[in-house]
């Protein structure tokens, strides 16, 4: 049996579900993982990506971890990676420059540039969650390893992700009270993008939209650089609410309508076709126009994608979007990719985790993307041997004004 510390554990604690995935690196290739156990549980302690009921979150985490262990006959698990989300998540591209002494870039010059970039990120006056290194430039050269290059100055580029420090602390407490050590954090949008995008996607320019129940996270990657990370307070639950309001049915019945008959395309809809949300109590449920169901879902999806497009356009990055990947639970709505294709005018596909070494139930589920991305982040950090990424976050007070929390690559 493997040592408990050998396992990679990803915990996606969302508004509607908690997913615990336990895996090991696969012998089939680098970046592939063999699932050892997993479990889906309903979530009761998180709303809009924010912990609102600590005790309920603890109970959900305990149950998810216990069931994942039971499914794979696994030993006690010692630590896990979690995703940080919430509609307060924003990002900023930061840079720092240092003068090169002696005309050749040395490690001290790189460190000085990195420190200046970090100071730049802190001057934004926001709560820093993570800094993601993007690379370095020296003269006309952009490089990941600038030491030894000739130039007058070197510039370090970082993508800074900001969010709620209090939510990060509450996530940490939820884990600790569940008997699990916090191994590391990954911003929710970054984790989703890791799991569903290829090297080509990340080079050519791809927008990843992770549509959860109550929020949608966005990540734009171009030439292997993260240009934008954001979260908007709109998710697939809005589709359900719309159907509930229009047809005067309960949220549970509206959810059933969405799952059984929902689509963003009129293909297959018969003229005058009507359906019921439940076959169990025919007398208590109204007949619902299927064409109205489709029209309602289509209009809401189009509104969402226009909002996401506006976010990218206002950031000045619309010309970098050459493909869109939709993942998360909202990606299960039939023909939603067609709506996105009409709005963005680029190729669109539904994304599920690409990192598992064989086809299984999770590899075909878009709502498993964040948990899969957490496995990748954990493995990447472990391979780099960077113990800083495994420390629990600490709150700092800089100049008595800026409170920030550092994780991962910082």
C-alpha cells in the first residue's frame, strides 16, 4: 500500500457539490493521473464560492473524504489542495524591472526584478491570493530563464490574483476541523483551465469558462501567459430560476425540466410540444411548452456570454481569444456551446478533464475539472520541490495598510 503522503488529493468545495478526488501519478506518462477514489456530495456550507456555514462545510468535507477513501480502500489522507473562488476574485498583470549590472543578467538581477514585481502587485491595495510567474524579458528577448542573457535591464512579469483572505482562512479552518491539513491553494479559474486545456490551447489563445451553480470563472491564456482571471456571479442556477418563474413550478421541478428537456437549440423540438416536469404527480404539475423552455435557456445563455465577452473586451484582450472552452456543471446544458460560438465568433468546445490516464466517469464530467486541476497543481508543486507551496497561508500586514496572503509561487 502506498504511503498516505504519496496520494494527491483535490477538494473542490462548491456551492452545490463537494468533489474529493484522490489520485497517484500514472506510469503512463507525465501529467497523467490514476484515480484511486472519488466522491461527490451535496454542498451545504458554501454559497457563491464563499464559506457561509463552517460546520456544514466541515460535515460535507468529512463525508466526501470518507467516501472517496472507502471507494478506493485507501488509508487515512493527511492533506489536500483546495480551490479559492468567489465573485470577489480579480486579477492584475504586474511587472518589475531591474537594471543589469555588468551587461549580463545574473540571479541577483532576476531576484531584484521579481521583488519589484511583487511590490507592484501589493500597491494595488487588494488582498493578494497568488502570484503566477509569466516569464522575463531582456531587450527584445522573452525567456523563462533569463540568467546569462546580455542586456541593460531585465523585467519580470507576474499575473497577480486577488480575492477574499477571510474566505481563504475559512476554507483552511474547514479542512483542519475535518482532520485534513491544507497542502495548498489554487485559484478556482486557474485550476479549471489547467485541467481542460492543452499546450496548443494555452499558446494559441483560449478562454476557459467554468460555469458553476452560482458563479462563472474566467481564465484567458495566450502564448502560455495568463492574461486575465475573473469570476462573475452568474451560474447555471439562473437557468433553473428562470424556468421556475416562467412556469410557476418549484426549483426542483424546474431543475428537472432543465435536465430532461433543456437545450439552447430548437433542433428536435416538435411544433406545439408540451412536457411535464414530473411524471410522478401528473395532476399537480402543469404542462410546459418545450419551445418556451428552449427560448428561455437560449436567451439567458446569450446574455451570459455577452457579459463574459464584454469583460474580455474591456480588458483589451478580445483579439487574443481564438477559442473558448466551456466546463463546469453548466456545460452540460445541451447546445450551450452553439450560443457561445455565435457570441464570440470562434471555435467552442465542451471541456472535461484531460489529465486522467484512462477513460472513466470523471474524465467525461465537466464538473470534475477544478478537482482535476488541483491534482495537477499539487503534482507540479511537488515535482518542483518547492516547500513554500505546501505551507499554510499566513496573514501579513505591510506598512500597517495592506493585508495579503501568499500561496504557491510567491
